[in-house]
């Protein structure tokens, strides 16, 4: 069985798909792929929102994103009357997203107490996992608005540049269960202890625990955390519920995952972990996008033959030096492509059911909508790195 | 080579003698903690490994540590996954030792509790309550203090009055997160204005901001990584953290001179000359004619020349940063263990060690 080609246009045209998640390790072109898919989908007639987390400056500019305003903005010059499609783009503002959740669930007075709490301020800006949680929260919000207005019917989300590509799946649950968990109950105990018995039982644990925390963190941190827990109390279970809801959404038939990698050992290893994890969680994987592939050579001239010819020309003197250089360049290109093919085939051999599309490296970086269109076109046609006989 | 050990042996007379041998001046005399960062995909772990080999040569002993749970060091040193224990992984040219460690934040926290509070046994109770997970994955800044704190401990560790390691290399998080990662006391100050964790962060910060630390940034000659490098240098500098070298990784061999590059881009390479040369060596057949080969070579030359011109621009941007720059070649065969020694040699020749 050979590896199937990932048919990007078919995926983008599938109107039962409302969420497309691009994931993969850092530096593989995830955000660029998300943006290129967004442009292409819009030009195929979809109404798209691209949610980016931390785009490079020029990529953001090419989408018309100049400020972090946490709301989708229409991208001019994409889609038209013929196709009826449109593109919106936004950058995630993690703190603002967190604040909005608080505002929508607490009365104004309580919200102010929470915003003023030092622990909340640290939590909402530098909490490990907050970015992942808020990305998924925003995804949930954008999805919830699908039915209400007709501004978009497809949300394409780029995932945060985490320490591990899997963090965005795990962080929301981790944060959700932490906020609704035993630790928080212990911390909150003095504030909401009810019956006498529970006071004693809870306080035994709390005494030990607060003793340890005070020794490590200091008493002030503990007071801040307790203040936060007291004010946040009613919101805790809601966080867990939200995290679960997002997880369910990701498992549903209206979601598709695209794993992005480059033909390099580290990136492919991360991609493998990801594919296996999605399988385990029963999350729908559309396929693998293999970026930055060394372009195919159009002629039948092996690296060995090219190097042998170059050596003979070099021995004949300067008149032949240009051709010798060109042959050496050709040999390098062939070797690199073969190495990439070899690495990619290790992946496809292990994951035969995963459709793949390879995208040839562009000489230049993305800087405008046209280069995103060009990548979209390359995504449609695909390079034959893993689909042709070697 | 021992397969596993919890810590290196005590003073070894041969090693100490070798260390006093004359060796060429490095750009980093006095630096004990080398932090290596870079955008994802630039090969920072490979460079950290190569730097470890370079710094260990001629009888020195260095520790290279990773903090992101990726087991990248085990991959590049071609060894089984690293436990939370220092392990001898390679021998450097001239008889030095490279040790490696994968730092696990939970273990680092338990170790911290043991060292500072004699509370290791409380660890299991804390773990049950979710407090260990809270501290190492969720509490702002605490995780980073534990990881950088471990680097500090290894850097300062002595035995019989001399440092256990001549240098410590930290394979750190990517450029986008490096300043926040290293700027631990600002991070922790958001949580704790006073208290033990704050004092610990202050001690770590004192080492990181001192001349004994250098943060090296790995880049490749592409626009986004170079931009991140420029931003990273600015952020680190304004945070008062010493920037070390800019390491240009995966540099391609330039097969064409500047004149040839311009001709390739304009499409004016001398096709006749190329055709004649190809005929001299008898290339070309019915299946692949000489004309087809010439077309392909000119197309490849065009792509190569465009890339080289961009690389020239990006290289100038990096050189303007006024930090030492080292250039490492692209290993077309991939960065295996022998490639790592090749990179170490290149770093050493350019003054990194």
C-alpha cells in the first residue's frame, strides 16, 4: 500500500468540517501553512477565520494584522463575488481572553477583585499552559459563533509554540483539573469550610500543606492564592467543564487535524508522536503537510555521476570550472532530496494510513498574500517526494 | 565509557594535568555557564552538543543539560534516553569528557526540597495533593527557577576545592521564550515579592547576569530566524543578560561566485560553455540530452543564487549585531555523531573553545 496524497482542496471544500487544527513542532512553518490554507479555503468559497498565536511580523502583515485586538478582522483582497468566500484573521491575546472569561462569569465587583489579585495577574500572563488553554478557549468561542452569524463557517487554528507539540491538547485539561481539583479545595478550605467535622479533616491537610508552601513560597504568596481562590470559587468548575467541552469538540466529526513537519529527524519524530496521540484520543487526522522539501530534479543524473564529471572537469582547468560547480550543486541537491525521501519514508512506513502532501521549499520567505497563494497552489499539487518510485 | 553514573568521579590526576596544558585562547575565558538558544528548527540541540564537545577537548570535563523533556541529547549522542542523573556520553578530542543530563522539573523540585528543607519525604504527600504538579507545570515561574537553579548548582558544584565541571552547557528553550526563561527573578517576583523561592531566584539571577554566563543564539540564514535572533539579542540585552555568540548553523556551500550568482539570477549563464564542458566529459544520452541537463543545471543555479543572495543579506544583519559570529556547515548527510565532532572542530577553530 502506498501513501495517499493529502487532497487539500477536498479537505477545504468539505462543508462538514468547521475546524482545522494545524499542529507540529516549532520552526516547521505551522503558522504559514495555517495562513496559506486560510487563503486557499476562502478562494474556494469558504468563509474562514485564521486564529494565529504568535505569527512572525511579516506573516502578520501579509494578513493585515497590525495589532493584537483579540477579534477576527476581515483580510482585504481575498475571495471575491465569484467564489463568495472571505478571510478573517486574528492574533490571540492571552490575557484578554482570560479576562473576558472572568467578566462573563463573575459580577463586576467580583471581577475587579480577581483582576486586582497578584496571583491572578501572574496566572493570566505567565502561567505555563495559559496560552494553550486560551487558544483552545478562543477556538471554542469562535466555534460557538458559527451558527449565530454568517461571518465564518471554518476556523483554522494555529497551535502555540509549546515545549511539546502535544501541550495544547493537555494543558487545558491540566489547568481545568487543577482549578477544580483537590489542591484548590485545600487552599480554599478556610474560606468555605462548612460543618465542624470537615473543618477538622480539611484543616489537618491544609495545615501541613500551608506549612510547606509558606516555607517555600512565603506567606504572602499563600495569602494571594487564598484571596484568588475565594473570589474565583464559583468559576472553578466552569473551567473544567469548558476544557472538557473543547476536548469533545476536537474529537468530533467537524474537526480535522493537519500535522505539519519538515523532512528532518526531529520534526518527523514529533509528527509521529502527534499522529499516535491523535489516534489514541480518537481525534480526526486529515494528514501530514511536509514543508520545505528540496525540489525534485528534472533529469536522470545521479549525484555520483555528477561528482565524477565535476572532478574530471576540475582537472581540466578553469575553462570548465563553472560547469564543475553546477554539477557539484546538482549533486548536493540530489543527495539532500534523497536524504529527505529516506527520512520521510521512515515516517510513511510507520503510518501508512496517513495521507501526506509535500511542499517544495520556496527560495524566498512569505511576505504577502501572493506568496500565501503560491504555497496554497503547491499544497494542492504536491511534490512527489513520498509518492513517486525512488 | 560508563553507561550510567549519578555523578562524575572525583578528581582524576590525568585530567587535571591535561587541563593545565597550553591551549589557544577561547573567546569565552571565564564563562562557566553557556546557554544555547535558537528558533525551533535551527538545530540548537545539535549546536549545544557540538559546543560541549569543543569545550571538553584537551582533558576538560563539561556537562550539557536539556530542560524540555525531549531527549534531544540522547538522540544526538546516539545513546539511550537519559535519566535524571548525569551520564558520561562522549569523549572529546584530546581526552575530555562530555556528561549529559535531562532535567526533570518534578525531580528537580524534590531535590530542591531535600537540599534546602530536608523535606524529600514530604514529596510523596505533596505529589498526592497535586502540589508538585502545580509547582512544576502551572505555578508561574517556579518551573523555570527549578531548571535554571539546577544549571546553577551544576556550575557551582565543587569537589576537593575545584569545580566538578569546567563548563556547563544549557540547551535552553527557543529564542521566543529565552528572556522570560532566564529572567527568573522578574518572573517569580510576579508571584512572590519576598520569601525563600524569591531568594533562590535572586541567587540564580546573580549568576545569569554575571560575566560567568553567556547566552549563545543559534540561527539559520532565513528571514524569520534572523528576525527572532535580532529581537532576542535586544530583549536579553535590555534585561541585563549577557549575550554570547551568534552561531550561524546549516550554512550552505556557495557553489557560485558573486558574478555567477548575478548571471544565474538574470538567466544569462553561458549555455554554450556549459554544453561544451558537458560534452567533454561525455554527459548526455538519448534519455537525458545535454540540452536538458543544461536547462536543469541553470534552473538549479537560479534557485541556489536567489537563496545565496538572501543569505548574504541575512548574514549582514547578524554581523551588525556586533557579537562574535561562528558559522557551521550544513551537513548534507545529516547531523550524526561524526557530524557532531565535525561541528565541534569548526567551533573550536573559530574561537568558541
